[in-house]
C-alpha cells in the first residue's frame, strides 16, 4: 500500500504557510470544541484490479478472490475493473499471475488539504442596496459587488437574458460534500441521489451531527465549489441559479481522497444521470510507480464520454509545466475527454472588497499550465507579494460557509470546530483561492450549455473554447488555453 502526497487545490502553495497563517480558520476560544476520534489508516485498504478485457469482470472472480482469502468490494463490469480487500501479499501476487489480469494496484489515499481560507459573519460585509430576488438572481445577490469572478466571466448579461439554468440539468460535485442547508444551497442539492463514498467521514458525521445526510460537508471545500456552479443568489451568485447539484463525497475532512473512492464516486455519478461532473481534486503520480493507474483513469473517463457526460477538472496548484513534467501524471488533467481549467485572478479586492479589481484576468501564479493540458481558464483568485515574500493583497472566491465545517488537528487526531460550525446560525461566509474554484465556474457554464445543446460533451467543449476571450498567445496558450471563459458569448449573446 502507498500514500500519495499531493498539494491541495484550494490553497495558495507558493507563498508559504507563514504568509497564509492569518487566513486559516481557527477554533473559537470561547466555543466548546466538538470532538471526533480519527482512526484513519495511513493508506487506503485494498487493491484495484484491472482486467485485460475492458468490458467485463470474470464471472468466477469473486470465488477466486475468496479462495485467496479476500473479498470483492466492487466490480465494474462495464470498465473491466474490480476493487478487492483482505488479501495477503501472497494473495496479491497470485492475483497478479491470473491470466485475465493486466494490473493489480494498491489503492491509495491522495493527500488533500482544504486548509487555507478565511471565514466571517455576513454582518461584517456591506450588502448591495437591493435584496436578492428569485426572479432576477445573480446581480441582485446582496454581495454580488464582491464577486469580481462572476463579473470577469461576463455572466450578468446571460442572467438578464433568462439563462438561469434548469433543475433538469444535474452537476455532480466530486469533493468533500455539500452543506444543503445554507441560504444559497437550500433546495438545489438532490439529497435522494447524493452519496458518500468516505466511511470515515460518515462515522464522524454520525457522531458529531446525528441525523444529517451523509453528504453534509465536514470540510467546507466542496460547498464553496458547488456554490460557484449553482446558487440561490441570496448572498452570492453562482454561474447558474437553478441547476441541480448532486453531492458525491469522495474526499475526507481527515485530509485525503481515496483513489478507489473517487473511482466509485465517478462511476456512480455517471450512472446516477449526471450531465456534468466537476472534479476540483486531483494529484498525481510517477507513471513508473503505478502502471495500472493510467489505465484505470482512462477507462473511467471513456465511460463518461460514452454516456455523454461532460467532465470538468481543475488543473492543480503546483505551478507545474504539464508539458515538461517527465514521467509525472497529473490527475485528472492528463485524462482523455476532460475540460482542464487553469486559474486567473485579480490581485486585490479594492476598498471593502468592492473593487476595483486590478488584473482580474492575470494568470494566477500557483496554477499549473501547459499547451497539451489546459483547455480554458476561469477565475480562481490571485495575490501580490511584498519584497519579503509575504502577501500584500489578494482576491479570493466567496460563498456561504458549511455549517458543519471542522478542522482536523493532526497532533491530537481530533476534529475541532471552526467559526462556521461554532456559530451555525450566523450566516458565515468563506473565501477560497485555487483552480478548484476556476473549474467550478466552467462546470456552471457547461450546465447552461447542456440545457441549450443537450448531452453532447464535444459540442459543449467546443462552445466553451470557441467563445472564450483570448488573452494569451493565439491558438492554445500554455496558461489560458483557448482563453478565459465568457458566459454570455458562449450562449450566443
């Protein structure tokens, strides 16, 4: 078994932890800390088996695994992949020698840390004069003036023309979950179809918040991502106001996303009828260390394409040149049939966060890049540094804050309250920065285009790319791809 160390997609990585310390949520000193023991294994249990036949799993495979002392946890016959557990090293070796088996790869926990963010009460913010309106959302959201991101992508003309999204279009958010109780999320999350594939989170949630839906977000990252896609526009606007959100929890508050859990969640989202899948998560590995991992990812993405599902992924925050990364495989930007999104961002929020927003289309210094990988760019946030390397100013992406957001204390192994969970009725807001947020804007645009063109990933990708504002070099720019998305133009306005 192995543990992959992957930088997070929601935090600025380059400036260093010291520069960001003031932006991190801290437990309230006056609030009693909620506790949940964290019995998290160092690596995900089990193995993923890739068969030579891409269309089936042998009928007698479960019996063969049982004879080796293990069990089959999941079989994806349509992909030729199975998940097994309980095998000894000898059992794994025997399985690798099976004639129908191409690869047996140890499942892995991909490190995920949503840590650097800032949260506070809505009362601290100066609202717009006009209240939110269900009939005219977006530009009537009381804190829309803070949303440099929605203004940068020219979303308002689309809303004014009636392009608000449709509840018949579903966007699956593969992430840490979604808080469905917030002013901006209430009624948008399909709780009947939403699922968790993270047992450790399920146990912690049941202990801390008995009776809540398993998709409830103990981290907060998934909620911020989801609300960029679709929002009731009470506080902040999403790209859409009516698209249905499907929560698929594959990442844990304890700081990891299981590779097998992500596989299971992705296949579930396709089978559950998602029109668009957003993956603001990822990581990477050296191909020589995981020969079967590329095959698994490629099969899963081809499965989505064959079911006419549009997949949008974050490029990652490692400032990596994906054209010159040697044998490193970027998840999931290197996969087929995906729209890979880099991040742009203003470098300051201006007076009381209401602008002006300088350099709103500047390429974020943390974003991964590469002509072979980047499809388009979208707002993720950015910053300026002082000569000593500390952050001088920044602009991030806002949303309501998950009322169940916790902080995992690695020293004590316990979950502690953040200001958002300590004061759940205070309408707390939060802000993030990263390619996670950029990806979500594109997923929202894809949802609007599904409503217009139907389930046609190739046509949707072409519409997004051809309508983007070209900001870099002609053709496919290494940083901007085909350009920064333009919502109104993509809809023919």
